[in-house]
C-alpha cells in the first residue's frame, strides 16, 4: 500500500506529548490504587472492587461519550475530562496528605477518573483525524501504539516506586500529568471537528447510527469482531504467565519482568511497524498478528513459563503494525460526524471482551492441567486466524489510495 511518511506537525506533537504525559500518570495511578487500598484496609477484595469500579465506569460511559464527542466540541470535552480528573485525583492526594482518607473516597475517585477517560478517548479519535492527513493516519496510529507501549512499560514501576516514597505521590503525579495534558490541548489551534449541523434526534437513534455505520462496512465490521475477540487472548495469556510463574517458584519481581518483556516487545514493534506496512499488503499485516497468537501452542510441547512468554513475543512485535492499519483505516473511513460514536462502539466491544480472558484463564488454570488451559487459547487463536485468512473483506481490504480518493 502507498503510505506517506508521518510528518509531525506542531498540533500532532502537542497532542501526542499531552497523551504521553497523562498516560504515564494514569498507569502509575492504576497500580497505586490497589496498593493504597491494601495499605488502608488490608483487603484484596476491596482492592478488586476499586479496579472493577474504574473499569465499569469506562464501559458504561463509552457509548454515551461517543454521542457527546460527535455533538459537542471535542477539544472542549477533552479539556473538561482532564480538568475533572485533575480535581478528583488531586482531592484524593490531599485526603491522603491530610490523613482524612476513607475507603469510600477511593472507588469514588476511581469511578470519576474512569468516566473522564471514557470521554477523553471518545474525542481522541476525532482529534487525531483532525491533525493528521488521511494518508498519514496509519503512521499516526502506529506512533500511538508505541506511546501506549512505553506507558505500559514505564507507568506501573514508576507508580510503585512513587508509592514507596509517599502514598500520595503517585496521585500527585497523576493529577499533574492531566494538568499538562490540559495545557497541551489549550495550546492547539486545529479544530477537532468539521462544521456540522446540530443533531436533534433522540439519543438512542444517534447511538444506533454509529453502530449501523460500523456494521454496514464489511471491512470495519470484520476487523471489529476479529480483533475485538483477539483481546480475549492477550490478557488471558498474561494472567497465565503470572500464575504459572508463581507455580514455578519465580519471585514477584521476575514475573513483573516477564510482563514488562511483552510491553517491551510492543514498544519495539512500534518502531518496526512502518517497515512491516511497506513490506506487506494490508491483508498480510492483519493476518500477521492473528497467526502469531497460535504460537502459544509451543507451551503444549514444553510447558514452561519462559517458553509461554517467548511464544507471545512475536505477537507483541506484530500488534503495533496491526493497530496502525486497523485504527488508522477506521479513522480514515469514518465520516467526521460519526467518529466519536464509531470509536465508542469499537471500544465497547473491546471493553466487554477483554476482561473475559483473565476470568477464563483463571478458571481453567484452577480446574484443568496447564497444558489444557493454554490449548484453549491456542485453539481460539487458530479459529480467528483461519477466519481472517478466509474472510473476503480482509482479502479485499482497501488501499490508502482508495481511502484518500473518497475522503
């Protein structure tokens, strides 16, 4: 496919910098939440409640946030989402410093922070589309994957280290990161949406319009289900790495290093993604990730946690190239007035599927031999890979030239 190299204009750099800073703050805060609950209550169950509360708020608000992003100013929504999170997380940090912290405050702040994340992400796709030309969207999406990988690698260790210095410190850093993101958004001048007429239709019909658009485009529909379902595999296998590492007697730090290795693979893959897109057609890029998931079957031959980790590293390398095509093409193909809703429908599919992976992995590892548990995930990956290989919509995926001609 023909792709114009990504050129980072001022507003794109500001958007990316703000998202990187806020992402590091968010990830450092995510690990700090359970540490804070455990230090306050000693209850793992309550720590789980906080994590569930944050995930629940993002899931519940994903679709309504898409409607808001397509109706109101996306830039203002992102600024408000950041500002609300500054206040909420800052209040939590203040309560810790003043020794006024009660448990109920923690899930409340986590819920508010999750709501802010849902609104911000719903508007983020339109912002990216606004500051990047269509033919550069795959490169921009690939850069975004690299940023997320860097955040995933750096955020949790940073949060744990900051919490060790002072319980409030990771939340202070989280609030400051949102403030920096707000400043970067205020400095941008590019409108985040095209001129549009006010939509007075009921909320239900506006939500349905985004879902109908995604469903009516075979390529987008197939990718939504293929890669939405693939989100079941990764989290499940990563939980298996943690469980099997513990069963093999590895210390917690080494298990964390195995997880970080996967994140490092994604980060490295973000640098090789442009080369992969140049060497392979769109179909080849998409199938690359799907087929690499079947590599976990190596564990069936050699049941060792290091083998399992090594078997998913090719997938880590492939993910940024896939994301750059899937997310870049989706943004390029979707009309500006529908971007928020289409992105929210896509996010909802992922948010509903991804938590099932660890749940199923945990149940299997507790009730069947480890080889049988991993075999389930390998078989699931094989089904997705065969489906993608036989799919007419993947085989006839549009080129960037075709997208550029209709946008």
